[in-house]
C-alpha cells in the first residue's frame, strides 16, 4: 500500500524485464516468497535483508538479468520510502508529541472513562473507520498506533482485541469506500456513479468492519496473546509534568490532517477542474505530506507548548521520535522493492492473461482478478486499478447499482490475504511487535475476512437491487 501516484505508476503497462513463460514466473514467485519466509522464520534473518535476498531470488528464478532486478528493487524501495517514509516520520513525531505532552493520556483516560470494557473495541473500529475514510492506510496507522497501544496497556486489553478493530476500520475504508483513492480510481475506470457507489460502499463496509473487527478480534486475541511492544509504547508523562493539553484541542490536533485531506477529497469531487484556484489550493493543503506537516507544527503549540515545553524539550522530543522507526522504514521500503520486482518481471500481466477467458459471474470475476493481482503484487491499489481496467467492458450493459457493485467487488478482492510482499504487512508486524506467523494469523486473516465478507454482501445485494 502506498500513495496513489506511486501505485498508478507501478500499475501502468510496461514491458516485463524477462520473457519467461507463465509456468516459470509462477515458480519464481513461489521461490521468492519461500526464500523470504524461510530466511525470517528459520534463520531469523532481519526482514530487510530477507526481502532484499528474496527479490534477487525471484528475479534469478524468473530468468531476468541481475542488473535489471537490482534496478527494479531499488526503484520500488525508493518509491515506497518516498511515498510513505516521510509520512511515517511525521506521524512518529506527532505521536511522540501526543505522548510526551500528555495528550495521548488525555485521550486514553477520556475514552476509558466513557467506554466500558465490552464497548471499547466497538469504539475503536468506529474511530478508525471515520479517520480512515480520507486517509492512506499508512497514515491512519501512524495516527492511531499511539492510542491503540495506550488503550490496550492502560485498559488491560489484549493488543489484538484493540488493534484488530482499528486495522479493520482502516482497511475497509482503504479498499471499498470512496473518496479513498483506490475506489475512486475504480469508479473512474468502470464509469460507475460516485454517489451510488459511496452509499452501497458504506452499507457494505459497516457490517464488514464489525465482523472483521470487534467480532474477529475475540478469536485473534486467543490465537495471539501479546503485550504492546515497549519500544514503541508511548509512556505516561512524568509526575512533575505540571499540565497537559485538554481533550478537545488534542483531538482537534490529531484530526487536523484528516480534515485537510477530507477537504481535498470533497473539493476534487465537487469542483473536478485542476485549473480552478480552489482545487489547486485544496490539492496542496490536502496532500498527506502537507497535512501531516501542518499537524506536527500545530501540535508543537497545541500539545508541546500547552504542556509547558520549551524549545529544547520540543527539539528533544522530535529527535527521540525518529530513532525507533529506522527499522520500520527499511523493512517497509524493502517490501516495496519486492513488490516492484514482482510487477516488473511480468507477474501482474501473467495474472491478467490467465483470467481473461474465465466464464463466471462478472462480480465474482472482478473479485477473483483483484485477488490474483493482490496476492502476486501485494498492492491493493495496483490490484484495484488493474482489475477495474480489465472488467470495465463488462459494465456496458449493467444497471447503475450493479456497476457500483462491480467497483465494490474489485475493492473487496484488492485487500485479500496480505502477506510478505505487502508493505502494510510489515508495518503491522513491526508496530505491533509480532512474529511473521502471528501477523499471518491475525492481520492476514483479518484482511481475508474483509475480502470474503465484502464479496458476500456484494453478491447478496446483487440479488435484491
């Protein structure tokens, strides 16, 4: 998962760097993934090194020239870090300000006081769904992680009991509900009506998030019972902290980037003219980089100054926030490099070639194609754009509602079973302090539930509307 511009470039048609046949490409994909899994699980090699070696193994098995494989991996790593790395860094700074100033404590204490033990996972999935509507998945994670970790620790919850609902709320929005970029791209490619797709998307997203979030989290907490990782755990401010920011201003600061990006999304829908001054301004202030940067600068005043921090304390907070995320940045970047290697050797095109002659329901076909591309490339947005472009001709004779359902089928398939070739997989693993197997049993299963349940609701709606 990455920014739309990067993913659209990755999804664009290009000549593969190898002319290997489909059988050889299939074997190469399995070999590359097997190398990564074995290096991490058996040899305990760092995920950054395992992903790098796995990418080279994939290219070699596919018969690609080594220099081309290195170029693909480097390009994927660079584009992922360029699209996500700065956002992770800014989010880490905002999270550290939130924690050190006592703002995170204020949010957690207020939530714990208002929501009971049983209702906490439901409150978390609601918050994540609202925040995740206009946000890229990575941005939503970095904004929610401090709150999720603190709620889990202070409330005595299993990390999975709180973390899974938060991830479910974000992921459902990422895959199925406009104005998120993926669904918007599918709407444009297929020619669906935005309003109808939004209404049906919300109708499907709510029960899907409930099933994959609060309900599945009960089972996930039994499968994987882990404590919040101490290295990323925001600590309660020391007792000598004289004051902390209020609940209202803290929430407003956290939601500032959400509001700015939502304004951009709404202006893009309403105005839809890049030459208009209003849209140009909205595109700037609503870009994830500017929105998060604005939140950090505002947070230095509303959070840091409100807690009595001077310039030296603010500088120290920013500096200390960046060290814990160095490993995360490298792992996420290497995941992007592996994904780009998959795309460049022609795996996405292989999936499209296999699926074009299938004789199944258009809605199911759209889902299956998106699933195949998602499994092969690890990118939800690439899967959405590629599958939507392939099934777009099928929408010619469809009603308005069924065209919208076609978009939602693609969106549901695009989040199926995230695994080692997805940068989001590594973000969740590192932020939650999980092993690879634990991440598969929780995050990957949750993504699969969202995908399958989402398709189920799409098929049910197709029978009645």
